[in-house]
C-alpha cells in the first residue's frame, strides 16, 4: 500500500481534518450535556490536550523512524511481540469501521428514509472506492470534500447556537473526570494508526504537529456541536436538527462524506497493520475487506452506545504508547531484532490492569494520564535497574 510519493504538511492537515469531522464525534459530544456548557467545554479541552499530546508523540515516532504504527510497536515489544498489537489494532479498526458506518447510515436514513441497510451499503461502497483511489491520489477530492464539509458544519454550528436559548438539562449526570476521559478516548483511538501517515510525510515533525493540532481543534469543535445540540435544543438527534434547520440534502452530504472521510482512515490502517503480520499480505485488499466486514457488522448489529468500546481502546493502547514513548525518546531502545521484549509486555499488562482499576476512581484528569505516567515510570525504572 506504500508508494514513493510523500505527503505534504498541507495534505496531512487535510487527512486529519477529515478524520475529526465525524458523526461519531458529534454523538459522543452529546454525552457531555449533563455537565453544562462551561464545564463541558473545559472537560472537552482538557481531554483533547492530553490525548493530542500523546497523538503527536506517537506520530513523531513513526515519522522519524519511517515505519508504520504497528512496525513501531515492534521496536518496543519485539518482532513477534508486536504482532499482538497488530491483531488488537486490526480488531479495533474493523470495530470502528462498523460503528462509523452504523452511525452514518442511521443519521442519513433519518433524512432520506430508504432503509438503514441501503445507506450502510452506499457508505461502505464509497469507503472501498476511497481505498482503491489511494491516499496519495486523493488530494483534489479531499480539498473539495473538506471545503464542503467545513462550510456545512459551520452552518450546522450556527443553527445550534444562534438562538442562545436557555440550556436544558439532558441525560444522566456525569462526573468531570469521566467526561475528561471520554474526551481523551477519541484522540487516543487514533494512536495506533497515526504513524501509518506520518511515516510518508515530507517533513515529519511539522506534519505530525499539524496533524495533531488540526485533529484536536476540529474534534473539539465536533464535540461542542454535539454537546450544544443536546443542551440548547434538548435533543441529540443531529439529523433531526439538520432537518428542522432546512439543511435537507446539505445535511445528508455532511453525514455521508464525513463518515466516508473518517472511516476510510480506519479501513486503510487495518490494511497497513495487516502488512506487519506478513509481507505476503496485500494491505489494500485487506483494507477493502475491513470495509466490507464493517459494513456487514453495521447492518447486522446495534451499535448505539460506544462508551465501553472507547474505554477498552484506552486500556489497551494508553500503556502501549507510554512504553513506546519511554523507549524511543528517553531510553533510546529498539527491540525489533528480539522475538519478544518480555519485560515490556509484562509492563503493558500491568498498565492495562492499572487502567481498569483507575476506572473505578473518579480522577479530575481522567484515567489515561495517570495510567501513562505510572507505565512510563515503571518502564524507565526497570530499565535503569
């Protein structure tokens, strides 16, 4: 799936703008409504700062080493030990593909009721088309799609916030720490794949910084649209809000193209991750298969509440990237030539358990940051000993 053409800083920004403009992110934002607008915004910003700093370091490892995300995992966990994370990453990427298609189809069907399964097939087919065109050949299409999405989301934002209506109490209460963690979870879900794009960047440091900054800013915007919709309109059905605002077809375009541009990255990276399992695997066709599998799952299974899925991703990949950051930037250690880096695998398992334990405690900065700090300190301490 790799060619010699490198990705510019501008193209990197476009890719991650498309990743952030997502119905799933807007829907996740609706969960923040019980906090109220000011506290909700603070939780969103706090979580995204934590998550996007980690996203930057994860992307920088791949950009400097010129390796895909799962190839960089081998640097910390060994040539065969890293395969565990490749498999886990493929599973979570297919899961994300299904969730994105499900959310997009559900919202699209609210505007034009032709059947949810029909919209699943339409969105799945467009994702497969995006994959076949290839990430390096999507520049002109992406510029057009991103410009249209930007305009339409500005309109949507104006529709939600224009009245300054009295905020409404929506949903069950959520602690500030739980909200921060839910905010961290979305950028954290991109950690295992950002290097799939920064590895081909012309200027790795600048491209990674732009990628993390653009994603963080736009993702916060999406969260706030969802939260604002729930607080100021009293409902979380974004498609319904679009219809009331008279957006109609324009709203449908937001839903379909935002779903395609985001989910394309998940399916594409599932293909890239599969290549780390064996050199004989054709990543492009695995990516198409991931899109097909995700489409089938979206048709067959309900996927309305993804909070448990987000927390599972956090517990798996937060300690993973903590160890990678410690190894690459502090310890300067590369275990690629070893079959298994047993010590790091044990530390990861401890980090996973610590994350699950921290979920039972309400921490103002969420679970991810303390879990990563504990994991990194443990990694450094054992290395020094």
